[in-house]
C-alpha cells in the first residue's frame, strides 16, 4: 500500500510527543552528513538534536545522499526538516520530533557540483559519514584501485560517484578557496574507522595531486568513533507504530529504534565541533578498545544469529533471543570467545556488557530481521569474527562458535532455506553466486573456493590447517544437520 504524504500538523500532535525546544532559525549547515539512512536519523542526527536542546547554538546538519531518489528529502523539506523518532521497547515508547537537520542535498536533484561546493563552505567544520563498510572502498588496508567506481572517480574527479571521491573533491575546492581545516568523522562499524577513512581519502587525493595530499595531511583530521544503536529498516509494523504515536498523522521520514544508544568519539577535531557530550557522547583519547568491544560482542553475535538464526527459520533477532538454545550459545560466543580477545575499555564489566546486549536483543517490539543483518557478510566477517579467530589460533583458545558462524555464512550464501530462495545482498554477490553455481556437490572444493577469497579470509588463516579443518566441519554440520541442530550441538 502506498502511503500518501501529509504535512505534519504540530498543533495536532499528542501531548506526549516532544518538539524541538531550541531556536532552529539560527541553525547553519556546520556538519554535513553523508548517508542519511535509518541509523544516521536515529543516532547521529538525534545526538545533535539533543546537543542543541541542551546548549543551543548554530550547529545545524546538512544531510547528503549519493544514491536513490530525492523523494524523501523533498518531503523532509516540506516538513521544515522535522521528522519523527520513536524509541520502542517492551516497557513502552517515547516519541519526539527531531530538529537538527536544516538542509538536504541529493545528487540526483541538486547535482554533484553543489555537493562539492557545499563541502568547501567555510562555516562547515565536520563531515560525518554512515556509508556502510563497503562505502570506504578499502581492501586489505588500502584504497581498492580495482573498484570500478573508484577508477571512474579517479578519471573524472569533478563528477565523483563515491563518497570518498566526493570528499576529496570537496577538500580540493576548500583548499583552493582557502576555507581552512575540517574534520572527516566516520560513524561506520569498522575497527579504526577514522584511520581507514583517512587512508581512503589520502590515497585517493595522492593519486591526483601530491600537494592536495599534503594539504589534507596538515588540515584534515579523521577521528575514529564507536557508534551503537539498533535501528532496523522500516517495516509496515514500524510505519504503523509511527502513525499511532503521532495520533494518526503520517511521517514518511519517521524512524523506529531501541531506547539504548552509545557514542564514543576520539576527540580529534581540526576546526571545532558541537558539544556532543551534552547529549551523552563520550569524548575520549582512544576509541579502539570501545570499538573492538562493540564490534566483536554486539556485531559478532548479531552476525552469528543472523546466518544461523535465519537458516533455522528465525525471522528476527528477538526470535533468536527467545530461543533458549540460541540465547545461550550467542552468550557463549561473546563471553568465551570474544571477551578474552579484548582490552577492557576503562572500567567496563565485560560480562555485564554481554548480558545487556542479550537484553537488548530480547526487545520484541523491534523487528530486526536476521536477513537484514546477514547482508554484506564479506565486508563484516573480518572485524566481527576473523580477528578473534586469529587471536585464538595464536593463544590456543576455543573458537567453535565463531567458526560455526562461518559455516553458517557459507550455507547462507547458497540462497536456499529448505527449498525457499531469498536474495543474498553482498557487494561480492556475483562472485559468490559463481562459486555456488560451480559447486558440483564436493563440499571440499566449495569451502576451499570461499576460503580463497583473499579480501575476506587472510592468507595466514587459510594457511592454518586447524582453522581450515574447523571451517569444513562447521560447513558440513550446518549443511547436514541444519542450523538449529548445529547450534544445539555447541552446548557443552
Ligand atoms: C548490525 C548493526 O546490520 C548489522 O550488521 O549488526 O547494524 C547493529 O544493529 C548496529 O551496529 C548496532 O549498533
């Protein structure tokens, strides 16, 4: 069913829906956010909203999209850039209109030149990013020069298609205009996301112009951040919840998420920043222990539940958490196999952290689909599982849950759940489909062909016989017994 756009009527909102309390007329685009998907709406923009509510100021947000159509941005503008955030849990919901966004730019509506000019504006001090793991176009720690979009952007830097190409074009213009330093802040689920982003931007710039690369070195910082909030893609059910929470009004830009949120930011800004600490963000000198803790425990257990849960017929993470076997084994993955690999950030109680994650997974109001999390496995497995496996191989630890996750993924990408087919979303999906199509029933050849994907599985792992044998066994366990039984067999 298509839902018609209606302009929000602020006078007709239910009494418990809060609206921005700060002066929105003074907002200027001083932060530009590339990739305004569900997560950015509920996290990055919400933190700026709270910062403004607590301290006022003019730090407005320009949101930028490089893909899709501008329809939702047009609707956002018609609503004076206000949109709805509903935080939901079994205990109840909390609804508010967020007001930090003051401008939208869509490449298909405004043209790429306007986006480049925007990044060069003097008053803009921070470029933030949620462009997903694949958006950085980095492979094995380097800019992926084989990526066709990067190749195209290097040929035509004035008309970039990638976020990295756009940022470099914006920085080049900024330098030419003498508009001063700026910060580029990654908010994606990658370890050392700032370092990685810096590598991509610097290497891209160096390919064009050594002076530009030197200017970037001097004038641009790339802080790392750890971001956390579970924000599922919208479903019919969450759209209904938004409408219900607005007393029957429709907001096509509305979003639903869990109440929990965390943001840990490396305090390394070249040209000032909003006072995000007023919104509860932690500004620290070193984000790495927080990033690794979150990536390995939360995202690592998410991916475990995504592949094995999906294959076992569980549609959402809450369905997985409601199954005592999946709950117990996800907990063991975190506590026995991920926590030993971590440096504890500050005074965090890691076991209590793992339990708090399981509690969040049990939120039955969030319909976070296992299929959604299963997307882009080739981009996610290294930081979620494989770095921990390396640790265990070096230290003699147990990694059978992690390896069952890999076996689950190798079964998942066959796009066959007991005869039912589904879409496998992954930037390497053609290559994966080719390997699946070539499989003549010899599991050894199939598993080896996947292990040979060197942007996913590091050569030192593949050279390890113990690891290889464990992967073969895990793949077979899921293929022969089914995911539910393979997970149940993990029980001591
Ligand atoms: C999830 C994350 O889709 C996924 O891969 O693991 O989006 C997860 O929900 C967030 O990182 C939570 O902060």
